[in-house]
C-alpha cells in the first residue's frame, strides 16, 4: 500500500500540469507578455495562437499575405478540424506567436512533441527542426515524439516565433503538448535535468544488470541472476528509447520508424527475461509448458512489431481509431505474460514461500510500472520523474529478493559448515576410537598366527603353514594401515609425541641411497642427493624426519615415470632447507592447495593406492617439529616439495651414546672377515658392509648364545649358504656391490621363506609401501636405529617358525608312509602264497625279497625320512622279482640305472609307483607288458623315469591324478612326497592302450 501511495503521489506531482485542465492561458490573440517574475522558471505558452491552416509560412513578412487564412487555435490541441489533407494525404499548417519580454537576452523553447515534422523560426531565423516539412510526400520526413530545445536572441525585447508543421496519416497532429519558454539558462537547465534523470535511470538499469550477469558467470549455477540481469538491461534500454530518448541522442541517425520498432520490440524481450527470472526463482509454482507457450507468444510479438508486421505491412495508422486499436492489440498480446507473472508472485505470497515480503514489493512496483507504461503508451502522458522512483522500487525489490536468497544460502552454508566441522570432529574421534578398537583384535590375530607358525599347538602341514604366514602378512599390512590412521588421528587431536635431538645431515643421504638401492636397475628414474657433509646438525626427531623424507620421495617416485628426482639441502637463517624435486607429471593448480588434506587423493592417471594420508602426515610432522612445508608445481614439468627443520644449537649438540645400532656410516673399525663366533646349534648369518654394525650385532648375538657368522658383502654371503647350513640371516638393505634387495632375491632362488628366514635392516620406515611393494622375500623388517630386545624377539620367533616347518614336513612324511604299508603288504603276500604251491625255491627267494621290504619299512620309523636312491632301488628290485615270479613271461623288466648317482629321496617313493604300474597297467593287459625303470643325470638334475606299456589311463582319470583329485593312495602318496622336496618337478603322460610314463626331476644333491 505504501508503494502504491508513493507511486500515485510522485506521478501526480510530476505530471500535474498534464492531468489538470485549468492551466492559466497566457497567450491571447497570438501575443504573450512575460515579466521578470514569470521568467524565474520556464513558462508554458498555452492559449490562443495564430494558426494558418494548409500553408507553410517561413517568415513574418509573408504572414500579411495570408491574413485571410489566419485563425486562432487553442494550444496545445490537435488541428484535424481545421486542416484538410491534400491528394497525397499530407496536411500542413503554420503556428505563430509573438513573445514580449522585459529585457534583451537569449531565450529558448523546450519542445516536447509536435507531430509530425516541424521547423521552428525565431525572428525569421530557423533555429531547429525535427523531420522534414513539405507539401510533397516524397520530400516529407517524419519525427518520432522527439523532444528538443531551440534558442535565439530577442530583438527589441520581442521574439517572433513561427512553427511549420507537416503531418501524414497521424490522427493527432500539431502541437499536442505545451511548449515551454524561458531564459536560455533556465531551459538548458531543465532539459539537462530531464536528460540526466533519464540517463541515470537507463544507466542504473544497465549497470545493475551487468553486475548480476557477471555474478552469474562466476559460478554459472544461479540462473535467476542471469535472467534478472537481462531483465534490468532490457528495461534500461527501453527507458532510453522514451521520454528524452537518451539512446537516440547518442545515435541520432536512426530513422523514426526504426526507433519505433526498437521501442516495441524491447518490451517483449524484457518480459521474456522477467518470466524466466521468476521461473528460476520459483519453478515449483509454474508449469514448464506454460513457460514455453509464453516464450513463443513473445517471440511472435518481437517479429511482428520489431521486424515485419504482415498485417499492417509496417504502415502508419491513418486514423485515431486505427491507432487506438493497434495499441490495444499490442497490450493484449503482452498483457497475458504480465498477468501470468503477477499471478505467480501472488501464489508465492499466498504459499508464503521464502522472500515473500520482497515479492510483495516487486508485485506492487510491477503493477504501478505497468499502469504507468500503459498511460504513456495509450494516452501519451509523460512520466517525468515517476519512472525514476519506480526504477528504485523495482530494483530494490528484485535486488532485495536476490540478496535474501543469497543470504539464506549463506546461512545454510554456515549451518552446513558448522555441521561439517562437528562431523569432522566426530570423524576424528571415530577414527581414533576405531583405530584403538581395531588394534586390539588385530594384535590378537597377529599373536595367534605367530603362535601357529611357531608350532605352539603342534607342527602344521606345509600348506597350512603357508596359509598362516599369508594371514600373518595380511594382518600386518592391515595393522600398518591402522597405525597410520591412529597416527593421523593423534595428529588431529595434538597427541603426537616427538623426541628431537641433534641429527647429522648425512641421514638425508642415507635415506636417499637406501631408496635408490632397492629400485630396479632398469628403472627410468634416477634418484640423487646433493647434501654438503659440512652442513650443521639438524634438531629433529630422527625417526619422524626419515618418515617425512621417505613420504616425499615415495610420492615423487610414484608420479615420475621417466626423469630425475633430486634431494638438496642447505642452511638458511637458522633453518635447514630440504627440497625434493621431481620431473613427474606435476600437480594441477586447482588441487595444489588440497594435497595436504587428510584422505585427499588427486585425480590422475595413476592407480589410487593407500588412504591419502602420506602428505597430510608429512605436513603435521614438519609443523610439530617447528618447521614449514610448501609445494610448487607445473603440470608436465614436475613438482618441488620444500620443508624446513631448525638447526641444532651448540647447547643441543651432544654425543649420542646408546646401545642401538645407528644407520650413520662409520669406517674407523676394520674386522677380519668372515667373523665367526661359536655358540649353540642355531646359526645366524649377518651381512652388513659397515664393520661397526657387524661388531655390535655379532657381540649382541654371541651373548645370547647364537653361533654368528658375519660377512660384509652379498657375494660372500651367497657363497657361504651354498655349502653351509644357516638358520637365519640379518641383511642390511643398503650395501655396496650387491644390495640387500639383490641378495634377498638370490637367496630366495635357493631357499624359501620357511627354510631360511631373513630380517632386513633398513633406514626407511619398516612397513613402508616402497619396501613392501618390492616383495624381496624378507620375512621381517627392522628400522635403524635397532633396538636389540626387539631384534632378539624377531629372531627367536622366526627360528621357531622354521623349526615348526621342519617338524611339519616330517610328520606329513610319516603320515604318508603309514598309509602305503598295508596296501603293499597285502599284494606281496598274495603273490608269495600263490608261489608256495608250485615252487618252494622261488618262494624262499620271494620271502627274502619280502624281508628286504620289511627292513625298508622298519627304517621309515626312524626320524630320518629320506633314504638313498640305492636303498629305494633295492626295494624296487625286490618287489619286481616277486611280481616276475607271479606273472612269468607276461612281465618284462628293464633297468637303466646310473650307479654313480648319490641322491637322497623320500623312502617308499619309487616302489609304490612301480607297483601301481604293474597292478593297474600290466596286469590289466591280457598279453602282459614291459616295465622300464631309469635313473640318469640330466644337466643339474637327476631324472627318474618309470614306464609301462600297459592299458594306460583314461583322460578323465589322468586329469584327476594331475590335479591331485584321485583317491588312489599308491599313486598319490609318492607324488605328494616328491612335491614336498624343493625344486622337484613331476610329469605324467598316458594314452589308453599304449601305456603310461612318469618322469621325476630332482636337483642332484637335494633331499637331505
């Protein structure tokens, strides 16, 4: 209501002289006298002017010749009752007035609207014109409600004013609005104020529209800002097309017809933007189909009124009625859009949606603005000053609505931020509690699996022990992830403890060299360190410092496929500055600020691994140690991480005396190697190129009672284990010549993880991804500096696992022996009973062979489950002798034995296979067959071949045998025995009707 009252007040005050009819008429009989008091402000020249219809008179001298045509005409008023159009439809007339003033000077006229073309003469001098006045149509040029000013100097305190007017088909012709007279300064000031207010309104609309469009372009999400900006810009352009026509003052060459098209086409454009703006604000109260129909309607309006109207063919209206009907038609096609938008805003108000108070302001302002434009459009009433007030109201309403929505969004974001902060804190607490809760059962699994590996509940089978080792390894890896989570959670809660001390800068080179030593030799990335040995010590926590350096190096290796990674260090202002530079893929600028966030993993072509905690932990450690870390990167060129650590002061530097083994190089001690300390039957081989470390480790192990052998390179270690039994190895990861990584690979070619446990001594984190990903075959890792108590526990555990593995193999062997005895004895006794009825001599020989078998069987019960190949062949020959006596000519036997072969094999391993060949191959064939047993050298292996030309094995059964799915004990048990031997391989060939071949390859000298 306040807005409506304000609108009525401003409109009435600004246009009172147009709305009231009791204006004082100061012109009488074509003459007006204006005194000094009246000239204080512009005066409207209303009253009885001299008028000469149907003629165009240029100067006052010619007026006398047209006195017979002179009439008086009330001005302002149209002339259609006094003027007759000529054959071409042109109507003309001349207005005349004499103005008497009290003082000489420059005076002016403010001409609002004279339709259509007009020329102004003052004291017989042409001072202004709009259009071209003429009695001939081809010379006629129309105006478009143009407002302008003219100025002239008085002569003898008089101004003789003549105005020529030409009209073509306009129903309202002549001077239709009062002409204002005043001093030149007053008229200029009034005109400038009118232009200023119009320009202010236009520019204000456009500027605010541009601001909102740029606001939209920043995020491209809030489309209402875009449409509101377009609406205000189009509204500003429309305001520049009317009243003082600021736009056409800037572009005066635009024809009046084109000016009218611009005026009529900009309104539907503004309505389109307004409709889309309201739809974007409140889509829930509008139907999309209706919006489409309104857009089509307004598009048609733009074409008809702005480009070409096929109905009127762009011709002017020829009568008042036609002009009125055209205006009504235009309003009818645009009013539905206005009313629909008003109805939408009313529904928003009724439903009390957000921002309803501002919607009411908008509704009121739009209603008033619509009424104002209709008055101006239909009746031609000026809207001086009123549009400025409404502009402020509409702008205030829409801007307030948008700002309200923005403020609501900000409040929601603030509430969401507080909620996220609370959730983040809850997350930290959850991670901390979860890490603690997970660590307890994980430790239980680790301890139980370790107990099983060590044989606390009795020895496990080989396959079972391997599965338990896998469970233990996976649980360890999971435990490391939990430790990272716990560490990160402790950092967030400020519970991380550090123990800084004086650390030499050589630790940087040590970490770099160790990482370089474990990288594959064919790797296309070089890792270098440039650290001056004369640099001062760092005051830091050595373990945490290594963790920081490792994390940065590991990150660089992961994202650098080809190129270089360089680590440099230098002292600067009581700080050690360490840089890790790589030539990798680089970090995009949009994510570089987030890489230190916990759990953040950037989008790139590399496989995502881990939890995204590495850089977050690194940053927290550096800050905890009173340093700083920052990063610079260029995509495609590389990344540089820089962090600082405080330098150690003179007071902080002291000699570190500890029972631990450090990773720092010392070369003062030279030992005579190999160093051997005799102890119990458990042999520990120490491999380290640092003699100080060798001495410390060897002495500590000797005091624990172990037999210790120490060498300082990998080559001597490989030579030693070839000829000597070793129970456990301690290997330094970084050594000259052959690295610990290469040594592990060589050892694993000869011994598996159960046969010979290996502990790696490393300067890198003991469960680092880099070391674990290498899969070098180490059983365990210890990080330097080494705690001796922890080392002893690890050694005792691994030795227990190794002994449990040996016991498990022996138990499994004995189990297999016990299963084969009844089967073989049953077959042999049947053969001897059969022979006893016909041939006593051969029966005696058979009984001797049976005694040979029993002697072999009794040897099985000893703990040594391996026998020489010679003993096994004695049993085979005894068995085949018995079977030969049974089958006579149906069984042929061939031997191809290299008597020089010395090989230990599982007892009762060849004989059951031979028995299987006789029973299932030869005996099933009516004509009998041949058994061939061959033992020969084949390179570094011994080849055992058992061949029969019996009935063969069907394909289905053969696959079951190969896949160990068969239930034939006599065949499967020997195969299992051979598979328990290291580096043994077995091949089985068979074809139905042709026979079967079994080939066993064993490394010569293996077995025992």
